[in-house]
C-alpha cells in the first residue's frame, strides 16, 4: 500500500472534519477499503478515528440493508431550543 501525498491527505482530513458522525464513519471505510491491506490502520491514523469505527463503517457498507439517510440521533426531550 502506498501512502497518499501530503496534499491529498490534507484534503481528506479537511473533508472528513466537515462530515457528520455517520458520514465520517462511512467515508473512512470507503477510503480504507480502496487502499486494501493496511488501509484501516493508515486511514485511522490519518483521520484520527478508531479502527473499530472504520470496521463498523465497512459493515454498514457491505450490509444488504439500504443505507439510512435520515437523521442520525433521536431528538431530545427539549425540542424548543
């Protein structure tokens, strides 16, 4: 596996930080799978996320179920804010 250039790594980190939690997990998973062997460790280190999070993202992407696109978390009791 070959590392990305510093410029590409910077773009990846910047994009990753702009995403919501679920989308971060899935983006990290896609990048790790593209890289193949060693990809999870590399992407985890680059993006500062847990390898287990990437594993969960990979499981979601490989699942036969349709990927959810609705809200991530349930609304709290105080919706008036």
